[in-house]
């Protein structure tokens, strides 16, 4: 792993520990006496070894937690997408039923020719009327389509 470096140059002649042996009050008094201006501004304070180690450990912990959360999110997303897919499929069927105002079923359909041979009405096994169409030439030959009596 590549080590990060502080981008500011070190001060010349060992001035990095200026007034380090003094009390905080003495240090502040000396710094104020030597400074030609004093301003409030943001600056980069170098981290000590302990602070740097703490931050590195926190970064590793956060990365592990983020990885676990990503895996959990993936599993939850897959579950939610599965539920949504099932609901969308069900909704498509319901929408088709509503659009056609009917439901598709499989069973016996009885075609009954009208007495004047103009219409063919279709009924299901329970006797519910399904549809009507004009009778065609194939419907006029009743004896071919008639069931044999027992």
C-alpha cells in the first residue's frame, strides 16, 4: 500500500517544534509577540501516529461494513424485484380480464344453430351464453354436426 505524504514542506532549521517546551499560555504569548498578523483561517494540522492509526482502522471497519451492506442490499433488492415481478404478472392478467370483461377458460362449448338458421349461439357447460355469430354454410348441414341419439 502506498503511504500518503503531507504536501507541505517542513519548516527550515527545525522550527517545527517552536515553543514546544513552554506551557500553553507561554506559547500563546510568545507566538503573539512574534507574529506580524493573526488571522482566523483553516489549516492542515499533521496527524500524530495514534490519530493516523485510529483513522486507518476506522476506514477498514467502514469498508467492511459497506461491503456487508452492499451484499445485504443486493439480496433485499433481488427479493423485492421478485415480488414486484410476480405482482406485475398478476396485474397484467387482471388488466386483460378487465379489458375483455371475460376470463379465458378451457372446456366444452356448445354451438346451437337458431331456428331460422341465421345465427350460431355458443354456450359453456353451465349454460352461460358466450357469443353469437352469423351462421355460415358449414352450419346449415345440421345432420353432420348432430350427435347420434342413443
